C-alpha cells in the first residue's frame, strides 16, 4: 500500500518538478545595505529579445555606478503555464514580468500606490500619472504593474512597425516590380508567382506562406480574419462601434472566407505542411533561413528572426508589412494610435524584501540620462553627438547593431523590454531611441532598403500601413481581464482549443470536405458558453467607456 | 473447562511473545522510526492538499480560508468531453506502451541471451540501452526530424521506394500519433528494459538446458520451454508494478510532440492537470483530476495483485 502511494506521489511530484525545474530562481543575496536598501534583484523576464551576457557593458555600468545587480530568469515555453507554476508554489522573484492580470489576481504583487509618489519618485510619477486610473487594477483600484510600452513623450516617430500585418519578403515585391498590394488575393498571387519562379532559396525549398499556431501563440492563426475584415486589434471579438456589443468572429462568414482561401493555397502547396505541428523556435528558425515568403503575424513575435536575416546580410529576405483586406472596399485598420498596454510590465512581488528599493531603481533608470544609455548606448562609443546636439551613429556603430552577439554584450534589450521607458523624444529633442530619430533611421537603412523605399516613395516602414484613426475609448479589447476560473475564461480557452484542432483540419482538408469540417467546427462552437464570454467582454467595454473617458 | 483455560493460556502466551518480540527488537524499531516519519512527512502529509479538490481554491488565501464547493469540481470533470478523451488517450497510450514495452524487451532479451559472441552481445546491449539516458526533449527533436515532411528520412525513403507520392505529415495526423509515441518509447527504453530479464536469465540453471537438449529440444524449444518459464516470475512482478503506472502514460512526450491538430488524441490526464491547474489557474480542478488518477492507479494495482495471486503466481503485496 505504502509503496503505491509513494509511487503515485513521486510520479506526480516528478511531473511537477519537470516543468518547474527552472522555477526556483532568485537566491536572495540581500546584498550590502550600505547605499540604503536592496541592491540585488531577481527578475523574471518574458521578453523575446536577446539575453544580456555576463560581461554586458551596460549591466556593468549599472553595477559600478548604482550598485544594482540582477539575477535574471528567462521564460521558456508558455507564459501562462510558467506563471501558474510560480503562483502554485508562491515562489516569485523580486521583479515579475506581467503580461496580464494573472499575478495581480493571485495576490502576488505589491500595490505601488504608496511607493510611486510625486515626492519620492518624480520621474516615474510623471510618467504614469496621466494613465494612473487606466492602469489600476479594476477590482481594488490599486496600481500593481508599471506599464512597459506605449507612453509617448512628443510624437511617435519610430520607423519600425511592431504590430500585426500580413508580411511579405521584400524580394517578392521587388521581383513583381514594386506593386501596391491591397487585397488578400493579390497577396497570395504575388507569393504564388514568386514561388513558381524560385522553388528554392539558398538551397532549401521555398515556403510560400507560414503559419504560427504554437501554444501561447494560437492568436496568430485566429486573429487574421479580423484584420482582413477591417477591424482593429480587439482579440477574439468584433466590437460594434455604435452599441459596443462584443461578438466572436470565429464562426463568422469572413473567418470562413479566410480559411477557405488558406485551404485553396494549401492545396496549391503554398502553405508549409508542418505549420501546425511546429513550435515557435522552429517557426523562427524557418524565417531566419530566408525561405519563408510571407506570413501573418505581429512583428515583435518574429523580430529575432529578422535580426538574424540582417546579420546574414539577407536584406532582400526581410519583410514589409502590408495592411491587406478582403477587397478594396474595406478600409484597413492594422496600425493603431499607440496605446499603453494594461497590466503589462514589471510588477514587484510580495516576496521582495524591499519594494521601495525596486521602485527607486526604476525611478533612476527612467531618468533621461539612463534612458539614453539604455536605448542609445554610450556616447562616443555607440553614438555621436553633432554640433546641433543631435544624436547620430557612424556606419560602424550602425553595423554592430546587426550582430546579435554584440547586442547581447552591449545592450540589455531583454531586461529593458518591460522597464518603464521614455518613448518619442527626450527634452532635448532627440529621439528616444535610434529608431525614433528620423534622420538616424534613414541613415541606418542599408542601400537595399533605401532603394526599396525610394521605389515606393515612402519614408519608413510605417508608411506601408494605413493611417491610424483615433482609437475608440475602450480600445484595445484583447487585454480585457476574463477573471481566472470564470465561465467566460473557460469559454475562451475552449474556443482556442477548438480553433487549434479544427482550423488546421480546415486548411489541410481537400476542397470537397471543407464545408463539412466548417459545419462541425461551428457546431462545436455553438455548444460552448460563448454568451458568457461575450457578456464579460461587452460589460467590460461598457465599463471602460464610462470610466476611461 | 480445561480446554478453555488452555486456550486462554495460549492466547496470553502469544500476546506476551508479541510484546516480548517488540522488546527484543526495540533497536530495530527505533532505527525504522525516522524512515517511517520521513514516509509520513513526504507521502501522507501532502495529501492534505487534496482538500483543494473540494474547494474553489484561490492562491493568495490559506488552505482553510477557501470556499468549499463539495464535488462540483468532479462533476465538471466528468461532464467535460476533453477530460473523458484524456482518460481514453492515457489508457490507450499506456496499454500500447505496456504491451510493446514488454514484448520487445522480452524478445530482445531472449535474442541477446542466445548470442554466443560476448563482444557482439555487449556491444548490442550497450547500443540498445544508450537512448534511455537521453531526455525526452532530445528524443522528440529526433522524432520530429525523422518524420519531417521536409527532408525527413522516413518520408524520403518512402518516396524513393515509391510507396507514397507526396510526403505524409505524420505528426499532424491524429491516426499516427499513438503509434509514434509507442515506437519512440520502444526506441528509448527497449535496451534498458532488457537488463532485468537478462539478469533473471543468467540465474537459470544450465542443467535445465542440458536436460532439454538430451530430450531433443532445439534452440526454439529451449527458448519457449526453458527460458520463458524461468523468467515468468520476473515478468509477472514487473507487470504488476507497471499496471500501477498505467495512468502515467507519460507527460513529456505527448506534451512536446502534441500540437493543435492532434490534441484530441495526444492530451493525457497529466497535460489536462497542467493546462487547467497551472495555465488557467484552476488548481482545484487540476487536483481533482490528480486524485482521480491516483485512485484508479491504486485500484488497478490491487486488482493485478489479486489476479496474480489467483493465477498462482507471486504477489507483490
């Protein structure tokens, strides 16, 4: 009897420990307290950018001048699972990367209202003041997470678009004579033609269209029809602009239209047959090889693959975002006005011994001097200043930015990603980052890109997208908190499960049985408690309309 | 009357001897106390956590400040199609693994046992048990490469021999999934599993083989009539032990190899626990599924044990 218990328990423990092996980071060397407060922080990082190496020069400068050191733990795999394991064990590092309200709901974070005040942290306070109410946790009105991106000083001048689009290789457009692409049909026509002409790229077979549907990234597969239909980034729902009713579109006619198109393209051999069984690393490595002609995705997901293409000098294999729709009568709404993400950024965990010290660290790092170091680098080493005080980089300084190894030694992008930061312009008028400095952006383009943009008569990659209209007050709906364990949450999870099960079938099935599979898919969706999900979304959208005006 | 006293005396004598025996063995008993305590601490105390299954557990609060919901979580579990599928998948893959694991290991062990060239035998043995030391993540990587539609060796061979016209997407087709998991398991574990059978074969009295040879038994007859019966006890014991694990169809291989299109056949109970317990923060539901699994495992072990006793074989407990 005992033996059995032991085996059963050992087996379940083994299963849990197998997935949480890396969860036990954060040995707390509550370092020297001489400078007042904690100096060594353990950090959980979810960013996909390159990890800083041990001999990183910015980390060294921070340690030398401020005394701060970091013990970073990077996310591998699914964020929700990792967060769940951390919550189950109550085992949090000092600083936690949040992507949603999960940690807040679990009571894992310290409310920051008492720490961020005009007296104690003037810079940080000024940074979040305007959005304080919006960022506070709805249930108790406290602020838990310091927002990471989307708070702009001055105007948005970045040259690189990070959002959703149908991406296409520059070579495909160049080969077709730099056409304007407006519709889904035109998009696939270009890809088909190019693939027919170039069955292999760099010795490996060409993949026409790639799809990511791996765990945690199912939305890459499911949200595309929404954009093609001219809706903004509202996640799984379409929001009626007049009544603010939210409605799922998974079983809509336009979703069907999109998957029908993919089904046809699959039959033509345009879509990667392994698309649905690959994980995200395999997806990234396929894109990095330059053999993928196009995909629908948000740029930040595959950005590392693009950096890799640049470091291989495969400029023509980089991608251009296209705001395509089903037909030309539909106005695209891909690019939006910058919005600050709710619940995304660093939070301070209840295990942190000295939250005050962490907030002070953020306060120091958001000062303009440190922001310049974090975003531009060291003056004279990573960038230059001309007589008018404008920042610029020499060609060598630009080129080293393409080297991922150099970046891991000289930038701290992974850590920086969730830090509160200045975007737009500094008080001296310089762009917050090299990408936001228009003349630097232009100068940093390689010859291929310069020529490419000239052919299209555009200044930067943003210009390929639609002009962003004013965002609706509630926008975006995708970050609405569904409350863990609620009916809405279950309905949403089941909807995702159905999508990952049926959509691949729909796409890969022969044309004759498409309608049957679609019927099954819709039938299964009807059995879910979609009403609960839609109600939660609608209620929250209305709540936002009332409280965010 | 006389008889009664006699009986009483016997009882008291027995009782006395029990306590006496305890006294005699008090050192041994003392020595075992720490181990028993350890067992209680690590095997029984955590069972308090099972109460989570009857609550609507929310992390930030203590275990006993929770809202009690009775059997709600179990009701949800058994009304959920996904969970029922997961039970089916777990059982199916487990039985496949069990049968394949046993048959292949026994066959390989018998074949190895017949080898006379020691160098060759040792090499085969080493090569065949090496994969056991690879972690699943590596094995899954190899499986994915081998079965890839894009220059995977299996598709490549099938195409060259003209058996298929276009590459088969093995990992995206639900019908192949169980087979792939079974084959991967065999590849990884077959060599390792033979060790215990080989050990048991080495203890067979050579005179049995000689006697069989005198009776005119050939090689195959010897395998069937001497080797197999001699290791029958080992086989049965291993079978009973493995039946306790029948709901542990594995977690890593299905988790790593599974994907959207095959989720209907790839998800096991362990993955369900991970998905609902961890990913969706419904720790109560995860615990309920875990309890179900443990209870079934215990029932299975006892039935196997009882059956084995009935069949006149050795019993584990």
